[in-house]
């Protein structure tokens, strides 16, 4: 049969933005919460492609990305990330999905997809200190084709990274085993599975012999969950089991090994829109397996992350797409069949995508995830193992003071877009909200249909979306008319910066225009 193809990283991010835009339009008023109990913090702007690990003090260390492609590393100074001196730095640009771990010295190591000029590479960041503020090393570890999406990372006994990831060009599973701590020499790269469209949503762990075991999604046969065991360090030889072939299952995979080295995997059933949990009956997952559907209420089970508590019971964080909430499952028994606890732990806006979870020293979940409504990273720290307590809401971020709008006396607006040159020349991360990080000589870097110096939902986002397909040369029958070059860009996202776009390309399309205006929603110069 013909090989199916999957969207590129750019296309996947484009879909994410459209989903986010729809969620903003359809979301009900956020639920009110009490002022004590589980703590939710909002430590940074962004919240895309989130990955979490805990340092030796159970303080979160998080990699995530922003809509403009900035790769961020946040190191919290308390377990709830609720202090006022958290470290948050930009370590690279043009980043897609990320995966983080810590080396023996507590320094972050991040694998991520690097997307620029229509290409995708696998990069590995080795931070020079615990906060990634100096001495960082970034290596492009694989640039053969479009590679690096859906990364998952562990370190071997020598501290050398092992990364599973997806080859978008050939639609295959890949595995990188670095030859040193920075992945700068003697690396080996294998393609352990190449049959069909296979290797999406990878999740990696190490077997007792130090060789990798990988859970992932195979799309070709309408979706299956697969677990592959490497037979050597380079994974040049491997074997696989296919424990679940019922429905389109296996996307949004997360895996952990229990105390007896048996895989426990959380994943999504796309056919029924349910959460599933696989408990392998032995370390090879080839017999005695238990497969359960612990949550089938509405549309649930994407963006899963799984951990095992001290009693060997699975805990899973995941997204409730029907309500736009973060949910948490704590299984009541070994197989997740009986006495399960299921809680909607955050209902404040559209929250819960890109979940990544770890357990603190007391076995209480710490979950990092995205807040689509406010375009921020969020973190939940539960005060019990079920996250059953009332929630303390995050503080509202202080608004950034707006610059003086043009045209006051003495104000210069070189590109006549309604935002002063001084405002557009702001360079600080976050200054986009007041017109910063733009080109004062480029009138095509700000989508402002109604000229109110604010990118609003109805007047700007909808206006651009309403012209989808319009072009400068005249429209075929049935296509929108009213083409406006001020609403047309030529530089694609996310490889380009939405605050430094080029001029019109002649057509108002999805990636460069509809996604671009959605990325700028809420930003203004007023």
C-alpha cells in the first residue's frame, strides 16, 4: 500500500494555533477556585512543547517554547515555582517539540526539533550550569532529512544522551546515541523501525542492561501502540511487540518502567477519544498485558504523561479537550481497573495541553503544561497524591506598561503602522505585547485591520481568516475577494519571527497569515 505522510513540524504547529484560536472563541467563563490547597503557578510566557524534570530538591526544571520559536529553560527555586526569583532564559530560536533531562551535575540536557527555512534538524543542548545561563553547548546531532520531531531523552551510565525521535522525511523511527556528553563526536544513529509511517510520539527509557526501550505510535495501520527493545547500545538490532491494535491507538504516548522493569504506557484512543493505560505483564510486554480505559468521559486522553507512585500505581496527567481542562488520574490498583481517582485539576481557561509530570519526594504530582488562553507556561504542584485538594490559582501577571502611542508631538513612526519606532525597537522578551521586537521600517510586521493599534479577535484575527485564499491577481469563482496586502505576509512560521516579517507573497494563506495573526493576538501599541 502507498506510504502515508504526516504533516511537517510547521504544519503541526499551524494546526495547534488554529485549535488554540477556536478554544479562545468557544471557552466558557473560567471556573472559580478556592485560595488554599494545590498550587498553580504561571512562571513564564509560552507553554508550547513542554517537558519537565525535577532537580535534587524536587524543584522543577522545564523546557518549553514560545509561539515565535524561542526555546526556553525555566529553573524554579521552589517545588511550586511560586517564588519571585525563578530563572527563565532563552537558549535557542526556531525550536519545536522538546525533551529535557538532567546530567549528574544537575545541568539540563535538552533534545529538540530545530525548524528553519523549511527544514527540521535534531539539536541537543547541554547547559553549562543548572540555570543554562553560561557555557551552553548546542550541537546539531542529525540533519539528514527533516528529523527531530517527537523527541524523548535519557542519559546512559556515562552521562551520554540517548534520544528517540521521528524522521518526517522517511516517516521512520530514529535513535541517536551520543558518543560524548555534548553529542559532538562518535555519535551513532539508527533507524530501528521503518515499516510504514512509524515513530511518532516517542517515549524512551533504559532497560537494566542500559539499552533503550521505546514506546511509540504507528499510524499506517490506522494506529497501533508499539514497544521496541534495543539489543545493543546503538540500537542497530532490536525487537518489538505490538500490545494494542484495537482502534486507532497509540498517539500522545508516555512510558515509564515500574520497579520490575515492566513498561507502563499511557496513550490516546483516537477512535473513541478516550484515555488508555497499558500495564505490560512482563519486561518484554509480550504476555499477560492489561489494557484499560480509565477515562472515557467526553473527549479526553491527549498530551498524556505517566509516572508510578511508591505503591506501584500509575498516575497520569492529560488533557480534556471537550472542556479545555487539565485532568489527573491516580489508579486505584495495579491495572487501573478499580477505585481510580480522576480529577479536573485546572479549569482556569483552556489549559492542559503538552502535559509533563513528575512526582516529588512525597509522591505528589508536579505537572507542567500549557495555558492557551493566556499563552503561558503553567505548573501545578499537588498537596496530595490524588490532587484532590482545592486549588490556589496563579496570580495574574502584571501588565507591561504601554509605550506612548503615535502620533503625539515628537513621536516618530517610520513605517506609518501606528506604532512608534521607539516601541518597535524594544528588544526584551515579552515586549511584543506593546509593539516590541519589530522592524520600525517594515509596515508588514503587524496585523491591524481596523487601525486601533491592537490585534483583536473579531476585528483582526477573524478579518484575516475571512480572506483565506484571497490573492493579488484576482480570485477564481467562489474564493474570497477584498485582498489587502497589509494582511499578507511571505515569511512562514515558526521558522520566521512573527515580529519581523517580509512583504506580501500575493496570497492570504494558512501558515503565513492566519497563523501569524493568531500568534499576534492581544499584542498592541495603544
